C-alpha cells in the first residue's frame, strides 16, 4: 500500500479531476 505522502502527492493532482477523497477510491476499505 502507498504511504500517506504518496497518497497526498497523487491525491492533490487528482483532486481537481475526481472527488475530494481519491485515497478512498484507491483503498475502498
């Protein structure tokens, strides 16, 4: 599983395109 830092980096880039919580989409737990 990716680290929090990686989720934040990837998240910020995808936040504009997707919802505010891309991490939930990557880890649907």
